[in-house]
C-alpha cells in the first residue's frame, strides 16, 4: 500500500463528508498511526485509554460514538471486545487500490459499491423505491432555492408608525383672529399670546403645548388664574394727625 496515496485519498473523502467532526478525524488518524506501527497488517488491537489519550478525546461516550460511526460509515471495521483483559480489534480499509498488493488488503466498501446522497447510503443498482429513506427534494431537482416564508413576509403590508403632529406656535395675528372669531376680548388674546410666548408655549411652564386653540379656550375659562395677584396694601398710616393734641 502506498502511504501517501492512501492518506491523499482519505483526505479527499474527509473533505466531502459533512458528517465528520474533529473527533472522528482525530480518532481515525490515531487508528492509522497504530496501523502504521503494525506495518499495515489487520487487525489492530486497540486499548480504549490509549486511543483516547492519543486522539485527545476526554469523554468515553464521545470515543465510543465516534468509533461506531466510523465503522457504520465504512472508514473502519470495528469488532468490540467484551473481555476487559482483551483489546478490541479494528480493521482499516485501504483507500488506495492502485498498488500491486491491493487485492490482499481490505478495500473500503464505499469505493466499490456505495454512494452517498444527502448523507444517506445506498448500493449501486438500488432504486429509490427500494430505499424509501432516500429522499431527493423536488427543489434540488429543479434547482430551486427554498427560502422559507420570504414571499409571505414580503406580501405583508408594513404599517408605518403614526407620526405625532408637530406643534406650530401662533403669531399675534393668529391669536387675535381666533379670539375675535370666538368673540373673546381682544385684551385676552394679547394676554394669552404674550404669556405663552414668554414661557416657550408650555402648559404649566413644563409640558410642551400640543393644541393652542384648546389652550386659548382653557385660557378664557380660567382667566382668573392668569391674573397677577394684587399687591398687599402697605400698613395704613394715619396721615391726618393733629400734632396740636397732646399724646
């Protein structure tokens, strides 16, 4: 067996096999090292602890899972040992059948008669009816690209958020015209305008005004609130004092 050709063929298969994880690849390369040390003779006796250490796999479950999957995917043939004092046996297939002694070595079955479709296997000569689990989507046959619910989402009408009306402060002429139309005194229109013009058109001095027409009506209903408080009279003095009278 040609060492380089074998590894080259293995790497080509690994590159195209999306089922493999780094744990599968690391374990296979560890098994290949043991096979190499055994002068490529099958089977190879393996020890779980030694394999996990060399492959850098820390979980027993992961190790066993990868070993069984490499077997089911025809990378190796795994014969577990149920005797704790005897190691399990692994047969490695050659991926290079171009050498003279290729007939003496087990060739990977998938090279001869197994194909992969959608990560599922079937043998040559089998039809899709004989393998019901092999499903080829119509979209793949027709070259269609399925993008779920994109068309439905595009058809949905986008509801624009409601925009709040921008408040526009009136000028003095606007206030005078409005008060005149409502038959309010002109002096109140001026008071209303200059009061809110001075405080930046804020209700209560804090909240920005939204509707000055409503504020004008409210002004007339509460005119007493906006009237300046009268100054308290100073202390009344009796200026009509007769200084001729004795104290």
